[in-house]
C-alpha cells in the first residue's frame, strides 16, 4: 500500500521555494494549515508538473488549468496551505485511489477536481 508523504508548506515559486512531488504518476492533497480542512486534491501523470498549475502564472504557476477560481483561491491562501503527495506506478492506479477517496469520504473538499 502506498503512503502519503508528510504535509509540507505550499511553496512560493516567486521566492525560489521548490515543490517536492512525484515526477511520475501521483496524487496531491492540499489543506488549510489553520483549520486542517481539505482544499483540493487531484492526480497527474506527472504529479509535479500538474501541481505547478495550481497557482496562476503571475504568482509563479505554470501549465494550464481551466479553473481560475481554484487557482486564485490557492494563491490567496498560499501561506495557509500545506500539501502532501503519493506516488503511483501508473496514472490509472492514482485514478483508482482518487475514486476510492471520493466514494468513501465524499466531497469534503472546497473544490471538486
């Protein structure tokens, strides 16, 4: 069974901070530090690359994401957000695990990915 990493503060790329995430298939999970409430989770064939799209480009993000509301929320609360990741062998394994989370825990997250 795969395990999540420990939570880490969400990086600020404009200050030279870096993201520690799987370069291959993986799942990411963001939560607010102050409340411990979940914010966002999702998967990517390249988890690190997918996570770089969480922030808007003017805040140091890259890539594309069709939800500006989601990106702006993370940017606005970046100092109060932490993340953890989990690596998988395939994107399908990550998708299966994500589906299991959605079925067992429901949509507790601020945003539906």
